[in-house]
């Protein structure tokens, strides 16, 4: 006895020490469990259980993954998970980071499964809807189908068959895309879809989906699915009073079943079938078997209600009214419990709330997109209007500058006319030629006005000006000015060439126009130079001419030098 006690103490001590010390291999065990949990949940559960102290052996993120994988493995191996509320911490952790949509979806889904086992169906539906949102961000068709299928189950438990049917069909659509055994998953969905049609009294659709699912299950060799679908077909044929087919499919289902927990449902279906067929001895035998199966381990309230109702009717027909009343009371209590749960847990309202939120978010996104493009269109219109206004203003400014140049040319012509009138006194012929030249300038100015419009550009106006005044010859205006200058000042231009042979052509022209008494502005317009350039040239000419006295202007100097030669 003492040795046994010592061994127990030593084993307990070693377990405590191993639990308190970190496991270096814990991360690897968790990774391997995560890879196995979908196909081999039993093996994954063994690996999870071999991690003794996960809080200490794993970093925080891996510990959160551990909580999700642990509940996932327990759920897939049909272990109770109603106490595994630590997964709520993992749900909050992954939701706050939003880096792993698949893990986040799993955390929300299995948190919903915990609530579902705790019979908190409203919270379960909220979690399934959140899981659906994150699952849609992944490319995992199996995960999307899993969420849709369980949402359908939850709705079906509340009697919302038409709503559940939508989710089952969505699940079947996602499972079609599954890379792993899509046929078996589709067959399971067909079974659920057929059951919803059967409960909705749409018998033809129910038969079609049951047969379709059974055919797929037989091809896949899945005995569990074959058993489920055969039993569904048996119930459907029994409701249609086709008892021979109902018996055939029920016997087939019973032979394929390996789960003893499903025996109460089989006994009930056999009892109902043989009662309908009038085989009272067989019905009585299964009824007695059924009574022995009713105990506290039976947790399905819907199955309980069906059992109590059948037993109440059976005892009533036998004349056992006390037993019938007892079973009727039990039936009423179960129905009240189901009704109370449905009223307290508004699963349908929760689903509608999430669907409404999803539709509202979609509408808000559409409105936001519309507002964005409307603002962009408005900005484009404003920018286009501003650009057009700027272009129009620029063209108008150019036109005004062109008109100013034309006015300057007219003023120059007028000043030249006055100069010619005051200085030409020698010959009448010269006077006549000056008058003709003046008349010609006035005539060409009039032609310029005739061709000028508010829509012409500066380049077009200058082109017309050259065509009218100089007949297309760009140097024509200088030759005309030089000709008139020689008539007014005979021989001066030649003297200037001889006296200042080193002058460039531009310097020569500036000197000649300076001699004629023209201002810097006038010279700049005639020679197409800026006023600053003309002033620079004139300063350089003063140096070349040797004019050091600032009181003597260039015009006076030139007249004194050239007139006295």
C-alpha cells in the first residue's frame, strides 16, 4: 500500500513539473494539429491534449490559435464544448488584429457553437453571421459551406424552414467548389434540403433531393450518409402511406447505422410504420423498446416531443388513461420549453438584423461611389470652365496687345507725317510724294481695321498687317522708313555709313532713328526689339561715339556731327 502511494505521489509530481515547464515542441504540435483537424480530428485531439501547459509553452498568438483548434477538434469529435468559453478571448484577439480572416472566421464560428450548446441561440446566430462575414474574405469553400450549413441547422431548429432552406442551398453551392470530397458534402446538403421541403409539405421536391443525395452517397460509399438519407426517404414514403417502400428504406437505414444514440429515433419510426401498416405486435415491441430508451441522456427536445406524443396516443388507444395523461403532460412541458426558447431567442430577428446591416452597408457603398463620381464630374466641369475662361482672357489680352502695337504704329506714322510736313520745304515734288505716302499709310491703316476682328489672334493680325502694308516683304517697312528719311534728310544715311563704318546693321538702324528724333519706345516697336535692348544699344553707341558729357544727348551730337560734314 505504501509503495503504491509513493508511486502515485512521484507520478503526480512529475506531471506537475512537466506542466509547469515549457514544452519546446508545443508550437510544432499545434501546427501539426491544425493540419490534421479537418480530416483527422481524433489525431488532432491527441496532439492538443499532449500540450500540457499551453499558456506558458506558447506565445500569445499561438495560444489564441490553440484555443480555436482545441474547440474545433472537440466539436468534430462530438465532445461537449459548452464550457469552452476561453475561445471568446481568441475571437476578440483575432478580430482586433484582422490579419488572418480564416482563423478569425473559425474563432467566430466555434464561439457560436459554444453558445449554441449553451442554448443561447440568439448569440449563436450573431456569431455565425460574423463568421460568414470573415469567411467570405477567404477562398476556403469548405469554411463558407460549414458556416452556411450550421446557420441553416440553427434556423431549422427554430422552425424557420424556408429561411433554413436558403442557407442549405448556399452551403451546397459552396461545397461544389470544395477540393476535398465535394460529393459527400453535397449529399449531406441534399438531405437537409429534402428535409426542409418535407417539413414544408413540398413532397415532390423532398423526394427528388432525397433520392439525389442517396445516389451520391452510394457512389461515394459513405454508409453514414446512406443511412441518414434512407431514413429520410422512409419517413417521406410513410407520410404518403407507401408502407412497403418506407419499410425497405427504414430497414436499409437501420442496417447501415452504427450509432447507438440514434436508436430512439429508429424505434419511433419503426413503431409509427408498423402502426400504420396494422402490424400491432411489431408496433408494440418497438413501443416497449422506445420506453426503455427515454432517459435523461436524451437531450433532443424535438425528438422527446415526438416520443411523448406517440406514447400518449398509444396509451390512450389501449385505455391506459393515467399513463396517457402522464405522457401528454411530458409532451406539453417539452413543447412549452421549445416555445419558450424560441420566444426568448429571436434567431430570425437576429438574422434579419444582420442581413439588413449588410444591405445597408452595400447601399452606403453604392451611394459613396455615386457621390465620388458626382464630385469628380463637378470638379471636371469647374476645371473646364476655369480653363476656358483663362484661355478666353489670354486671347483677349493678346488681342489688346496687338491693338496697342497697331496704335503705336499709327502714332509713329502720324509723327513721321508731322516731321515730314515741318522739314520738307525744298521741292513741291517731295511734298507731293510725302502726301501720297501719308495717304497710303492712312489707306492701309483703314484696310487693317477692315480685316481686324475680335476673334483674330495676334499672329493673324500681324500677318495681315505685313500683307497690306509691306506686301508680304518682312523688310518692307524698314525700306519705306529709310526712303522717307533720305527724302527728309538727303545724304545723311550715306554720311552715317562713311563716318561710322564699324556699326552693325542694328546699331546703324538705331543710330539713324535716333537722329530722326524717335524715342526708345518707338524704336523698339519699329525694330521689333525690347525697350531695354534699345536702351542698351544706345548706351553702347555713346561709348563708340566718344560722348563723355552726360549733358549732351545722342540726337544733338549726331545732328552736330552729320550736318556739318
